């Protein structure tokens, strides 16, 4: 069966998307913990030969708890200069009040939903939660909220609706606000505060949770240096003062201390985003205030650095609840520092028992762990202390031993918490291996199909022979046997084993079919190689220096993905590649102008007429049969001789102009990790909702007109300019949409992109007659470079989610996701769109588009395939979750975008196939 190169490449990319999705499902398995497991009884107080009556959980330390969570509350917003300037009351509590201040470190991904889970469960959520953050499912893992509800605590919540999704039917009263509509930073907080006075005057609640989103939204819109930050911090400071004074007045009546918790879920990067692992994103403020805390006059307590997961155990102790089963945190000891020694040791023992139980469930050889050995020593010393205490021994020995036991417990908790926090993820290796096999099979199929797909016909033969069918059945039966063994030999959860038998069989059939295709293509390649050696023929393709540069650059980029530093600073790789490409194009232009085809010097001639390129050919509506293939254009003399004097000088200067534009754009947005803090040329502007909606209407109109012209061009009687005009309308609509969605300071990126495309098209690609494959690679390289010119990087914090709300006054999920994705990948998409337009103007646009589609698919498939293998090998690397995992998500999303682009290539190719057939028949 014969298949066009573009359609074949599109099918391969779609299959590769399925393989990457299966790999991601195994690499990011969802948590399987459930709260259905019964809570173990409270561990009794250890005693060496004596009988203790402390066998139940201690009584609550606080009558009421108020949690005020300010989204994106970075530590320096409270403890730094901004806190002193804009939060005076909070600063007073930190410096002189009865409080304990901490810098709570959040683990990546630093987005809201995983951070709420960490705060309430004490566990480390999986990296896949960064995707599930868009639509949070109910939390089944043991947590403080569920424990409080089971204990009869009355909980009230106002704020981010993520809490309502995570804890359905847990609140006696709630009012959720939309967290993704980042354009609103006023009403989203007013809707929380409007309930405050009424609730504080009531006494029918035990826990009050307030989640303010305005600070985070300001960060997404204008960054941490915006003047709006100071005003929002002042607003939060006044709210904190209202809550604190109300709690103090209530304590005077019932004499029961309350606890006020001020915290953040994550920090804020210098660009205003979050999601990655920079210091600014993982450092959050945590302030605990209560009249039960002792404060010595004149004492200065700098914030202690703790883990964000420590808050769950602290809240459980304060409310008299069991510590969540999967918590890896240790409760903040200063909370109970003023209590009696026996109570302190009791709390420390409960936390140590909980962590040791979790260690036994997580580590098969837990007895060898230092933390478990320390726990046994601590428990033995504690038992001796209890025996002395029950014997009414009040000597100095009791005090000394108590202090020793306390130090031993604190060291034990630190060791256990660190050990459990560093436990590796439970990968679904079976799904990862199957996904990797699919991805590698697709890559092998694309590589083996290069000679046919890039040939003159741009078509290839897909074999469906009986031999292949026999091999298919044998392979399928073998894989099925392996599948049965894998699913019955262990009790660990595997995604493929949870599928129905038909679906699992479909996956194995796909693997078998791809293997047959690879073997068939390999056999055909070997046979053709033998025939070529017997009957050698001159090769129509001559490798140029530019071809070697493209091959070396692509290979170098792929190899660089194995180092975490190169991934963090990948933009530098692309900047270097396109700068080198500009120099190579400059060298080629000068050599073509000043040297002949044999390398001998010659003079540059000035032609009387202009360059008779493809555009003029289309205008005359007469196409020569001698130029049906763009890739064969190298055989004709260079078109530099046909340029006028000024145009010739522009052709020689164009690579330098492109290089200058790229250098300017590098300074527009500082990205990556090492130099992200440096100032850049970007500045912030504003945009109105009504104006944006008018632009949306124009974009839709332009896209409709362009698509209509493209569809009309599929009619046999239609002329070629109808299709090219339609494609140009679609491309113009995309450019207009990008201009609307990009940050105002990024508009120079769009302008320079259009300028570079014009210069390269008119003065480089057409005059030098580059082939479709070379032009495709150059478009791909520039598209990747412009992805980073926009300010993007390989961490999630640089995703500009505010683009998803341009022109919207409420959160609508589908349009917001589309607009955010388009704004993020505007660079690659616009350069791919320009590639389609450029090749569509060629007389042989059908074969050129098929070549381009195949090359584009191959360029994206190579790094994805190699990176999947690298991530599998480096899954226990120190930076697997901070560096490699975000890059893996970007690669998967980029592959999905490439699949959509390849489908568009194929659709445009089909619209021009009939026209090409008519030209060939005419010839």
C-alpha cells in the first residue's frame, strides 16, 4: 500500500503520542493511598516495667484554629523589607508578639493543589498533580480535614474552590472562588473577606480556613515587583489584624487559647509564575500565633527553615487528632515548648511512632535504617524516664534524662522525616517499558523510511505481506504471554494490567505491528543497499556544509538532554545553534556571490530583471515542468545573479540582520535558571477586555476566510492562488492572535519573527535555492529559539496562564486552556505556519509539503525518543523531579503540538495533490 510521506509521518507522530502518553502514565503514577484503611490505635506511652495511664491521644492544645492561606506568599514578603513596609502588624507579631515564625520549604511542583495536599496530609504529592491541578479530584488520602470532621470538628471555608473539590462535604459552610481567572485580584479576595466579620462573631465553628488568591493573580499579571504587590500585602495585613484581635477578645471570655496560622502554598518567581524549584518559588512564609506561646522580652527569633509537610502534624497535635498516616513531616516543636516535659515527650513519641510505622510500610529492610534504630533507642530511654517519673523521682537525674530523651527524639524525627522524604517514587516500569518500545519503534520506522519519504515522489510503500502477518501473530502471542506473566506474578499496580483484555490486546497488537513494519523496512533497506552496490549510480544529493551543520546541531542538541544543566539552560543551546546557522548562511551567500560553482572567483552580475521566483510564476499562472521539485532547485544556477544591486546587497546583509535581531531578542527576556534574575528589556503594559474581544472577532473572521479558500482549492477546477491566499489568511489570523495573547513587552519578539521570516524568505532561501528538508530544519530551529525568546524555559513557572484570560471576564476551561497553550507555543506554531505558506508558493508544493511534514516529524521524534530513554535510565537521579520531569512534560506537549501540525501539513498537502497531478499530467 502506497502512502504519502506526509500522511505516513502524521500517523507515526500520532502513534508516538500514544506511546509517550503510556510512558507518562507509568512515570507519573497517580497515588493509590486511600483513607479507607482503619486508623491504628494511639501508641501508649512507653514505660520500663511501670504502668502508665497515658494510652489515649492528648487533649487539644487550642480551642479554635484559623488558617489564613495567602496564595504565593513568598517568605520575603513577610520577613523581608516588603513585610516591614507593607505588613507592620504582621512584622510586630514576628518580632515582639507571642508567635513562632518559619520559612516553610515547598517541594516541586509548586502549584496550588499539590501544595494544599502537602499541607493537609503531610505527604509529598506526585508530580502528576501539576496536571490534575486543573480539575482536582476528591482527596482520599488520610488528612487533617478528614480527621477533624470525623472527630466532630465544625469546619468553615472561604476561598479557592480547589479546597471544595479536594474535600467535598467536609465543610459546614463554604464559599468557593475561581482560582484560574488571574485577571481578577480584587473581587476574588473581597468574596472571602465579606464573610469575615459575621463568622468571627459566631462561636459555632472550630476550624476556619481562608484562602486568598489576589496576591498570586497579581504575580501572574505583573510580577513580584509590581506596585500592586505592596497594596495587596497591606490589605492582607489589615485582615490578619482583624482576625487576631477578634481571637484575643474571645479568649478573654472562654479562657481557651486559639491558634492563628498565616502561611503560603508556594512562592513566586521573579517573573511572577510558579511551579518550578527556584528558591523564590519553594520558600514560603509560615507564622503561628497564639496566646499560649511564651515570649521572652527582647528576644529575637529569626525564622527557622522547616518543611511545608510539617504543618499537618502540627495541626493534628494542636487539634488533638491523630497525625495523618502518610505524613512525612515532624511537628513543629516550638508549639509545645512551653508544656511540661512529660507532655513534650508524649507528643514527640506519637510523631516518632507514626513515622516509624510509615517507614516499615515503605522500606522492606526498615530495621537497617538509621532512623528506625534511633527510634528504638529513643523509645527505650523514654520508657526509663517514665519509670523514674512514676516513681516520683524529682532529682536532677530526671531533668537531665528528660532533656536527653528530648534531644534523642528530635534527632530521630529529623532522620525519619529526611529518609521518608527522599524515598523514590513507585514507578510503573511495565508501562514505561511498553511506552518506550512504541516510541523507539516509531523512531526506527521514520529513520528507515527517510530514502523513500524524501525521494522525488515523496511516497513510500507500507508492506502488508503474508510473511509480515505471520511474524505479527508470533510476536503478538509472545507479547501476550509476557503480559499474562507480568500481570499475575506480582501484586503491585500496573496500568496495563488494569485495562480490559481487548484494550491491552490492542496495545500489544500495535507493538507487534510496529515491530513488523520496522523489520520490513530494514529488510528493504538492506536489499536496496545490495542492489546499489552491484549497480552503483551517481547520487542526486550532494552534502553541503550547511547539511553537516544541521546534522551536527541536531545531534548535539539531543545529546545535551542528558545533562540537567543543559536542560535548565536549553535556551543557550538554541541561541548558539541559530547564531551558528546565521553565520553559515552568511558564508554560503558570500561564497555563492563571489565564487563560481567550481570555487573559482567570479564577479557578481547585475541583472536587468527581477528575481523570477515562485510568486511571479503563480501570478502568471504558468508553471514550468522543469521546476516541479523544490529539492532539485539546487541543480539550477543561483538566483543571486538575478537580483538587482540593492537586493543583492540585502541578500548578503540579511544573515547579519537576522543575527542582530536574535541578539536583541536574547536580552528581551532572561530565562533559564542561572541568569533569570538579571534585568531584561521587558516592561509591562495593560490591555482591555472589550478591545481583546474585538480582536477575537477579527481573528475568527480571518481564519474562516482562509479555511474557506483552502477548502475551495481542493476543487479540481480551482487555481493555486486560491489555496495560497487562504493559507496566508490563516497565518495572518494566527499572527494577530499571537499579538493579542503575548505580553505587551513580547510584541518585539513577534515583530522580529516576521522580519526574520521575510528576510530569509526573500534573500536567503529563494535565492540560494535551499531544499525543502533544509528549509524545514531551519524553520524548526528558529521556532525552538523563539519559544525561548518569549521568556519560556523548561520549568513550569514560565507558563503564562494570564494569556488564557485575555478578553474573558470569567473562567471558561476550554478556551482558557487553548489560549494558554497557543501563547506558550506561539513561536513554534507561527514558524511551522510560515513553513506551510512558504512551501505552498512552490510549483511542486505537494511533494515539498510531504517532505516538510516528514522532516518535521523526524526532528521532533528524535529528541523525544532519546529523552524517554534517558529519563528511564535517570529515574533515580537527584534532579529527576526538579529538572528532568518538567522537561518531560514539555517534550510530551511539544509532541502533541507537532502531531496537530503534521495533520495540518497533511490536510494542506491533500488540497494541493490534485493540482500537482494535473501539472504532471500536462507535462
